[in-house]
C-alpha cells in the first residue's frame, strides 16, 4: 500500500531550489513540494534564483540551515561563493537530491558533476566521463568511454522501472519492478560516475526514439561525507503524478537527509508492472491520525499543572529572547514583558532563541484597547525570505469583539489560516487573558480563557520554529499602545 504517514518526530527541513530551467519549473516546483510534504516527513522551503541574466551574486541560500537540498534548477552558473558554500555543505555531511533536468546543469562545475555522477547536455561528451549502462547479457553495469555527446531522450511514454539494487534503504521495501507514468527516459548520460550506486534502470526503447539500452534512472552518490540521490524521473506535472516518481523521491530525499528510510514499504498492488499508478500530489493525505502517534488527548484542554512545563521567560530580563524586525520597544515591568508601539514602524517581534516543533504553549496577555497583537509560533526568519521578515503561524490577540485566538499566517500572504471565526468575545478587555496553543504535526488548537477557539489541520505552515511576541505596527498619528505578557511556559511533546 501507499501510506501517508504522520510522524511524531519533527519533519526534515528541505530547501527546494528553482528559478531557471528549460522545463516548466513554475508548474513543477509546487507539485514537488506537495509530493514531499504530503507524506508527512518533510517541511519544504522554496528559494528562487534571479532570472536568466540576473545578478547571481544575490543568490546566497543558507544551505546549512536545512537537512537536505532538492534541485529543480537548470540554468546559469551560481556565483563562486555560492558554489563553494554548496560544496562545503555537501562534503561536510549535507544531503542533496537532483531531480530530472537538474542533471543538465553546471557542466563545467567539476564538484557538481562528481555529486550527480552522471549528467546530460551542456556540451557534455567523452571528456566528462563514460556512459554507464546495465547489460542484460552480462548481468552487470558497464562503462563505455567511446566518443559521443551526453544526453538524449525519446518520446515521453510510460516505462518500467527495474530495481538493480534491492538492498539499499531507498529501494528496500519496493517491488522489484514497476511502471512509471508517462515521462522522459534519459539516455546517454555521462559523467565521473565515481562513488556511485545505481539503484534502478529503465529500458530506452528504440521504437520511441530511445537508445536501446538499459539506462540509469535512480542512483546514489557519496560526495565527501554527504549523500546524494539522483533521479532522472519527473519531466513535468504529468510525470510527477506518477506514484513511482513520488515514492522514490520521498524515499530518496529522506535517505539523503538522514542515511535511512523510515517511510512505509510500498506493495505490488500499488506499484504494479501492468499499469502506472497515478496520484495527484495536491490530494490531501490519506491519513491524518496524528493523535494515534502522539498520545495527545485532543478532546481535552491541556492541564497547566505538572513539572513538565518549562518557563521560557525568567521574569526579570530578556535573556533567551532577541528582537527581529521593527522598532517597537520591549522592557520588563512588574514581572511582565511590555511591548510598546513605535510610530511608523512595521510589526516588531521579540523572538525566542530556541525553536520548537510539537508543543503546548501557555501565557497570559493584556493589551491596550485599539491595539491588536499576537504570538508567533513555529516561525522563521531568514535573510533569503524578504530580508529576514518574520513569517509563520500566529495566534491573534485583540480586544473584544475581535479575532482573538484565531490563527493568521504572518508575512506569507496566506492571510487567515482559520477562515471561519464565529467566536468574537472570548477575550476580556482590560484584563489578563490566559492563552493555550497546542501544535502537533499539522494539527493546531487554541484556547482563550478556557474556551476552545480553533482546531484545524494546517499542512502549509512550518512545523518547527521560534515563538515571537508581536507588537503591531501603527501609523504616524496613532498610539502609543502597549501589550503585556507574563507566565510564558511551554511543554514539548515528543
């Protein structure tokens, strides 16, 4: 069977690179992201390079912030500094996944060709390395150094994926052979082919314009201490609908990130030899039973007693917290953190230095009438995204009647996560209000003064990040206003 597993462990962080490609990356990137996130094992951030002819020196992703990098990129060279940073990231133990036309990129970049093992086009030829094919009569792979260009494919068609190494974690638990949905079958790839393990091949039939050879489809490569998974599958959205592509991409990405595969086995009734299985990556997961993997009593309000609650504000100073964005001020007064507005400032955030995945959070808050505020959770700030703009889910704080307790996606243009907001009076004006937030996997719950406000599944937000105390921006003719927080505690859920 093909399962969509919801994991109790925190998701692996994926950086998906796009921006230039002779393939329709604007269409394929979203479905690659959906393919990875819908299995419940990954949280994907997308970084887009400048367009062709743009200033590539501005493209400087923080590769080391992620467990694995997935490339949907085929375009002009990155800057020397970015290439060096990427080489160091992989060599020091990072993970990399090369998808389809990404193996057409960077024909002159020696280290990149070592990472992917085999590549095509871009002027590749015998100077770059051999062809590597499976020979059925010899029952082994051969290396062919004869002259010839690198890279070809016939007409798009369904084809059989044949596993050649069933003992690797990526292919262990898969059928021995299965059909891929209509796709390009790459042939004549050339490269260093060093430290490379070919996991599966496909026969490139001459009737469809192919080579008549058993060509590599899935392979792994060791580069320094890093792990690389290279798949030649995934030409377009239709190809990505192939379950064969989805399953092998998910398993290969987990292996590149961790060196193991914990995703479920896939049986012969799902991946068959007769007909290619197809699944729209945008379809919701088949399983959303997070409560079965986390021992969470979803129907009860979290108990605020017990030694497993940890205070993340010491009541005397702002140790463990750092301000991001804006010019609002934060001070300590009578044991509370007091945030004060600054005229003309954008939203300001006092952010926890620690990040959290699955948790229960509680705090008390009091806000001046006329000011709305919020507390970020599982939020992120990176220089690649809007120059450090804090973004992620936020529980709303607002005088009644208002949206207190509902969830907003700060800084992402998604707007309200909770689109239905029937309760407007849970917040008590001019008083301290007790909030509770529970986040486990993609399920989010909130309470204000003991009243359940939100209980939703939100697979599109990040599943790990910091907490942030927001002071909302105000205009030049408004304020000043203040918001106060105290008794900020968290209970991490494993």
